[in-house]
């Protein structure tokens, strides 16, 4: 793999994704990994990421110069660029000029291999206080900017290069090309990480792991569990059984969609468990968000356990045993739990994957190495329909955390109707791909006065929460066109009797989370 060394900025995962977009497999490793540990991975190249520290600050993570004895191609970005310069004998200084945001890059001479033929002046995204003022011996300086006398350098003989700017962000329009040139041309790596190769590799691994055993997969209706299930189905065919728990907190049409679309695309054996009553009674009288989440998570596990036992009992008659449980764990979860950064638990996320260990299953996690966009491509490759592959995220606890107040059957119906209208109108306006998601939230304990027809009403408000995001860690509220908002508002207040007011949430994340609970 190409190893992306994480110096603690948010950028390492993004860089890893960009490397993969250049069809080269990459993994993120913490900067605390020693050179020996890095080399154990047999890296095709190493990318040193940006980071918040100053190279000269106390305790700033340095680059061990031994890395440069290993004959591995190295690419430095921002902080990694400076750390690399400093480790190789160049000079990094605090000049007092800072550059943040959009900056003009001036390509020097022919631009070297990385910037050759790019426009002589083009925008890049910078974020630095220190800068490299002298490149190490053997390096050609190929670009400058107003605040960075050395904004890019390369030593193609030793297969080293670096840039002060952030090539991984969309605001650096030639960044991906520069990264690609480093990987393919400087480091000489062949682009082989394609969707077809991912599918082949994963199918082979699953077959090896499961052998002639049997597996169960809990479907949530979301992309991850669907793609994980479809991959395993591709690998072991009808020795996979999928279980879909209908907890009654689903949106309109979701259960039918899973039953129809997923089965049609994969031919998988699907068992649906109707647990609506059970969840409603468990949630009766509960208003606290965390308590709701815990109850939903707990009930989900119980229902799933029972389903697994039932399946087992049935299979046992034929002498089979379900030994494997499929989970849609993604690479970012793996990085985050391995990174041990101790991120605060803002909400106890309930994932369908969060099943108990005493279930006595061996886990099959075919998406462990993949980013979300790769998961979607794999889904398409496996023939899953758009409606599944490009489904917007929907939280495991479902509408249960979008009713502010107690969850009841009647309130669920109200919210489901309002949500269906919002989704219909957003889809009709062609906005599905522009927004990350648009939760509709029912303020069930709030009432306001309205006038409808000739009568006074005393109904509930719903909140529209359209957000744009890259990864749900941060988000901005989406500036939806007024005419679309108007249609949604008019239709909801006309068609959903209990709702007489539609309001728009204009809070970014932070400070507001995407969901209200
Ligand atoms: P928040 O509200 O934390 O949401 O800003 C971030 C993203 O995560 C989704 N979400 C969940 N997904 N189980 C899930 O599978 C959960 O418990 C859960 N809670 C929030 C939310 O819809 C948004 O996309």
C-alpha cells in the first residue's frame, strides 16, 4: 500500500481517498509509527500529511531521517513537506507571513515532473504559518507562492517530492493531477486499485474466510449493509441469509424497498421480522434522546438474536450452522477506533453492526478497507440499484430520534407523511445528490396557533434540516431554493392535518448536530 502518515490534521483520510482515486491502494497510519513499523507494511510510497503543529514547536512530531535511508518514495504535504525538508537538511522558518485559503501558485521554469504543463499561475489551497525557505540538497524548487519561497520541490532521482499546499482538497484544482503524477510517474506505482479488482479481491477473501459455512447479515436499508450483504452473496450464494428488522421507525416505503430492490438485485434469501409493536412498547413514555437510542439499540439486538436463533433452529434440521455474521464496517471506523484519539462520545450511535459479542459469530467485514465512495462504486458494480447505492444516510434509530418527545404510533404516522413529502419534492427538484440528507423533525410537544380554511388550528411544527456535508463530522445548512421550500411547506401543511407550521433549521454543525437528538 501507499501509507499516509497522519500528523493529526483532518486531512489524512482525505489524502488516502485521493490516492485511491488515482487507483492506488492506501492506508492511514498514525505518526507515532516507527520507521520499522512503516516498512513492515512494505509501502509502495509514503505520504506525509499536513498537521497543526509548527516543525519547531516543542513536541512537534518530526520525521525520522531514517525514513530516507529506506529507498521508499516519499511525498510531503504542508506540515509533512516542512518536516521532510527539515529532516533532509533544508531550512524551515517562521517568516511571519501566513497563507490561509486560496493562494496563487507560481510554477517555476518547466515545473519539474509534477507541475509540468500546468498553468504557470493557478490557485491552490494553503494553510501554513511556517515555510520552507531553502530546499534540501538535490531538490529542484518547482513552484513558489507569495508566502512560500519554496512551495513545491522534487528530487525525482530519489523519488521524493512535496508541496506546501493541500493537493487533496477540491480548492486546489490541479492537486489530484499532481498527486497522481507523484504516484504513477515519480514513484512508478501501477494503477491497479479499481472497483472490479476490489470486488474480486473481497469475494476471494470472503470465500477463504467462510469456506463452506453459513452467514447471516443484518440489513438496515442503508448502503453499507446492503453492499456488504451483496458482496457476501456474490461469494457464497444461498449460504447467506439476510435479516431485516422492521422496528416501525422507518420512513414510508423503506421496508418494501429493501424487500423489493435488494432481493431483485441480489436474489438473496431475506427474512423480515416485524417488531413494530415491540419497539413502540419499549419506547412508551420515553423522551430522553440518549435513553431512546439505548432502548432502540438494545431492542434491535434482542430481535436480531431471536431471529438468528430461529434461523439456526430451522437450519439445524438440515445439519447447518450459522457461524458468520456480516457487518458493514467501513475504513474510517477502523482508522478512528485504531487511531485512539479519544474523540468525545457526542451521541451513542446505534449501528446495526453494534451487535453483542456473545452471539458467538465470527465477523465478516468485507468493507473494512473501503471508503464510502468506494462502497457505492462496489454496489453499482454488483448491480444494486441507484435507490440503494445513492441512498442518503438515515440513522439506525430512525424516526425515533426525529420525534422530539415521546414516540407514538400516531406521531410516527404524522412524521412519516411529512417526511415523504419533503423527500418527494427534493427528488423532483433534482436535489438529492446536492444534499447530504434532509431530516424532517417533528416537534411533538410544541404547539402553535394557525389558521387553516376558516378555522383556528393548534398544531405541531415540523423542522426541515437540509445539510451539506462531506463526512457528517461537519456540515452546513443547505441553501435550498425558495420555490422548493415553498412547495414542501405548502404541501406538508395542506396534506398533513396535524402540522400547521414548517420551519427551517439554519444551523451549521458544529454547533448543531445533524439530527436533533
Ligand atoms: P449527527 O446527528 O451526530 O449525525 O450530526 C451525523 C450523521 O450520522 C447519522 N446518525 C446515525 N447513524 N446510527 C446511525 O447509523 C445512529 O445512531 C446515528 N445518529 C446519527 C445522521 O443521520 C447523520 O448522517
